[in-house]
C-alpha cells in the first residue's frame, strides 16, 4: 500500500466515507510530504514523514502554537 492509499484509509476511518480526491502538494525544506484531501464540502491537510523524532517535534510545536492561538 502506498502513502496515498494509507491516507485514504485513515480518512475513511475518520470521516466514515471516501475522499473526493487526494493531491500531493509541493515539498519544501524538509522530508515531510503534504497532501490535500478533498471532501464534498471541506479540505484537509495530511502530512507524512518517516523521521519519528522530527514528527514528535512537529506535533509539539503545533500544539504549542495552537495553545497560544498562533497560526
């Protein structure tokens, strides 16, 4: 199973339905890969990276920014 199929499966588990489509976004600056998930009325961003310590740092920063109400 490739990463797009894994994102599709995860989204189906989250939303209880299939996506309309998934589009890979341009990569910049790190090994993270971003995808835009299209649904009937919304879009979501998914990210993928094999580097677990970098993922944990990314999540910690994201939580900190959210707590401080920063973008």
